């Protein structure tokens, strides 16, 4: 069972087709050694709720009330 793993925050950059704007797409890579472990709590397609708590990033499966928000065009909700 994998309990802890070290990874990095990466920022992918993509140039826009207009006016030289560059879009940033921050990503956290989760190694397959972690995600393929039978104790990993999430599956592909799960809707996840993410919040910053002090210096921690808390990731959990979204509650049913939050999944209703996801049906709207913009699921990025400030809470």
C-alpha cells in the first residue's frame, strides 16, 4: 500500500491564437504507482472537491449537492 509519494506542481503553458496571450494550466501529477494502488480512493471520472486549508490541499469526492453545481457550464465554484 502506498501511503505517501513525492511529486511536483507543473504549469503547462499554451499560446493563444490571438494577441500573443499565454494560458497557464497548473497540474499536479499523480504517479500511477499511487493511483493504481487498490487503496487509492478515487476512480476515473469521479467529480472531486478541492480546497486549500492553510498549507494543505484537501481533495475529496464531491458531495451530491456539489455535483449539481457541476451540471452548470462553469464548474469552477468559489467556496
